């Protein structure tokens, strides 16, 4: 089901039919008026809208692509394999504020993962009227599940027939089964211009008055997309009204302008949605300035300001990707300043009742240094906006100077906005937006800027928590991993550790080499569930436990079994995998025990590499009575034993066996010496992946 080269749809009529039937069938069964299907794409971690019905596809282009790790209902349903039911906008706002920042309309929606067994294809969604205070009933949940199961069976059939179920093109726009409808002679008698568009936005009827008003024959409008026939309605200042009408089902009226050269240049636009489509009225007799909604000529400063009100969704999406405070500040610079025409930005963070400059751009070099570290007792706008919790707007520099006599100014002309950064009632800092020229701040702009300041504060608070925990976890990890491995005359060992890629916490992977006696060397590798400080701390406890059991002369089975019981006593509910190999350096004979850990690899002296088949038991921390049988193996001179954690072989969305095979092939192709070069080669490919969610530990051992 890969898309055609032109991006126009799937590769076969059968796939077209499957998606269209499933989408329309689910919408009709659930009493909805729109729906769609998201499928996995060829890009790892990316879902793409494969089919949509009841909505004009281009109008919802920002939601054609959804990353699976984003805080959106489609992504959550796919990520966890569980349905998401949102009966109304209030429920959606509580759970998914980023979604409602871009689509702030009253509608209900249901999201069901589509999968067959362990295989997950995508997500089926239905949009329907909101039911405030009434949760989605068991019957509707069952209908939604049945529709998703039916789609999964058909997609599995396509896959079995050799058609990959991936989507990399634009969505298939499925016609709504109820026709958009011709209004007939009654509408044709009206002096008011009337258009009827279907749920995909195609014009199905235009009365005579519409043709006369627009200077086009009414028949020439039929079948054309509304925004193709009337491109001035496609301006961002008006698109949100259309999204609201299609999603909420409530009438919308707003003023619009076609441009100074049009006659008349201004119109009042009315949208009257229904399950079969939307009736559009265009009235030149009513003054657009009296109609609700923005009145802006595309390309004018007013239109630019109006379109800025549509930036919350872009900023919210970008903030979810920002992990560190520096990344948050960069996002604000890239998204917020252009939206409102700003030139300067400064972010101060609160620490011990003092505000410290964390980020600045656009101000004269060194100007803000004098305010760095100011106390909350100082009378400055950046301080008072935080202590009062109120944003402060100054429409000119003279206004700012009169409100704060003696305050140093970086320019004679301009305007400033000081925004409090408060997250869940906790002060985080303050944000300063600067403008080169004096300007007013309309009520809606003040409202949006205040709301965006809340999003920024939440992102910064999250980034501060991440930075603190990550620093602590890195310190623990560094302190607890061995700084050097034992050097013996007969066995060479090399270890490598890589944390997860940017945005991920430090994990609990570890390795160790322990000299348990004159002719005994223990090779250990393990992986604690989870990430962060807790995982790193548990890793340290397990490493110490394994060393203690090993140095007491215990067999591999006793070492792993004792560590298992200790973990259950220390931290019930926590678990870890482990592989323990006790090697005789002289003879190369070894005895191994494994607890739910990936099978080691063995590269023979002749270059052959194989995946070992060691007997094993369940992961540590689950069953105090678990047994861990031992397996004997031989490490010949020149052979290399490779022990690793799953982060080295796991790629999101791919089978782990494929990763193991890639590692085996890489080990076979590596030069037998030096061993450090082999280790670097094995972890080299993984270290370059930006989407590596887990940390990596690798331990190599070779007999001279």
C-alpha cells in the first residue's frame, strides 16, 4: 500500500477500496460526520493520514503527519495500542491540550488502533457531534473496535498478498456518501449569493446571484474546490472558521475582503454546516465590519497579525519536541517572534528568588547583563510580571519609561511585552518580547500571548526537571560503571557504553569484568528496566551484588539466582536482564547463565560469527524461585565473545531479530584485532541514529 510516485494515493484499487469502505463504514456506524485512517509510513516513527472523509483534506494539512511520540490522541492510540475516546472538547482539552490549541472547536472524536496480533498498522478515527458530560458508551466502543478489527484483517490480507501496508503520499479523499445537494429553484430566487459545498469542499451548487457577485457563470463553479474557485477564502485568517464549521457543526459568520480591486471588496461570509455538507452565503449588502471574525486583506499588516493567532498549534507542537531549556528558547525564537513581528527576545529563569538570564536574541550586546541575577524585590517590569502573575504590555518605549522612571532602555523606538512564565501555579521565570516600532496590542493578541506564555512555562519546567535528573543520572552512571577493566595476560576485554540519543534519559545498562580467582574471570552485562535516576541507582546495586556473589566463589547459576532474590527484596516491581559468563583464561572453557538477556554472539577465529543458544531463565526480579540453568561453551584463541544490551539491536518498528542479524554480520566482517576497533565499529552505526530510544552497553572478550 505504498503511495504512488505522484503522492496521489495508494498503489492499488484494492487498497483504495479497503480504506474507503472502512473509513465511511466506521463514520456511519458511529453516527459521525467525518473520519479517517492513519497508517505507518516508510519514515520510522511517523504516521501519515492515508484516508479522510467528511473533511476537506487540504484544510487539515497540518495534521497529515503525526509523529508517534507526540502528545496527540492518534499517536497515543498507536503507541500504546489502546483506544482513545474524547466525547467533547473539554475532555480533549484536559488530555490533549496541544490538539485543542490548533482545533479549539466543540466536537467529539474516537481513535482506535488498527492491528492484527503483534502487527500494528495504524489508527482509525471518527469525528462526531460533541456529547458534553456524556462518556462514550459501551455499544459505540464495541462498534469502533469491530470496525478497526475489520480493517486490520483486510490490511493483513493485503500484506499477505505482497503489498506492504505503508503510506508515504497524500491522503485519499473519500467522497461522502450523502450528496452535497443542489438547492434548486428556491435558492436561485434569492438575491443573496448561495453556494453548497460537500464534505470535501467541492462546490455542488451555486445560485445565479453567486455567479453575478463573483463575476463567474454559476455553472462554471460546479465541481471546483471552494478554495480553488475563491482563492481569497484560503487565507489563514479565514481557514480556521472553515475548520470550526466542518468539525463542530455550528454556524459561523465572519467578515472577509477580496482585495482592493474587487467589486465589492468586502463581503460577509456565512457557513451553515450539516452532515451532507456546508452552505456558504456571501452577502455584499451587510457591512463586513459588523460581522464577527477577522477582517483583513491578505498580505496586509492586519492580516499578518490575524494569522499570528494561528501559531499556537505550531508552537505547541514544537515545544513538545524541546527537551532542554536551550531547545525551548530556540523554539520560542523560531516560532513566537515571527508570528507577532517581534525582533528581540529574552528569557529569565527563577532560582533562589533571583532571575537569571537564560537566553537572549536581538538586544544590543551586553545590554541585558545589568539585569542578570536581579532579586524579586527590585522594581522592574520583568520582575513584577512574575510576582504579580500579570502580563505587562507597553505600546511604546516612552510608555515603558514613564511607568518605570530611570529604567535603562536599549532603544528610543519600539514596544515591549513582559510575560510571566508560571507552570501549574509555580513561578518559572519571565519572558520579554521586543518590537522595533511602537505598536498596539489588541485584546486577542494579549490573550494569545498570555496563553503561549503558559505553554512556554510548562516546557521550561519540564526541561529543568529533565536537566536536573539527567545530570544526576549521568553522574550515577559514570560513577557506577567500571572506569577500567582488569588487564590479564591471556584475555583482552573492551567495554563501551552509549546513552540514548538527545531527549532520552540515562538508562540502567551496565557491564563488568571481575577477577574471581587466579584462573577465573567473570564477564557480566545487564539491563535494568526504565531510565533515569531510579534505573541508574538500581544498576549500581545489582553490579555490587553480582560482584559480591562472584567474589564469594559461587557458580554462575548461584550468582544470577542470588542477584534475582536480592533484587526482589530491594525493589519489588523492578526487574532487569543479565548474562553472566565465568571464563577460564587458560583453557578457554566457560560456563554461562542468562536471565532474560539477549543471546551473546561468538566470532570464531576463522571469521564465522554465530548467535549462541544459551539456556536461560526469566528476568531478574520476577520470581524468587526461578532457576537459571548453566551452559558450557569454549572461547578458542583468536575468538571474540560479544555481550550486549538490547539498545544495540533494537530499532523502533523493526523486528529485534533483524538487529541481531545486523550485529552478527558486522562482527563477522570486523577485523579480529585490535579489539577496541571492533567495539567502535559495532557501536558506530547505532551512535549515529538520532532516534535511538535506549542506551547501549557492549562487552567484548578475546583470548590471545
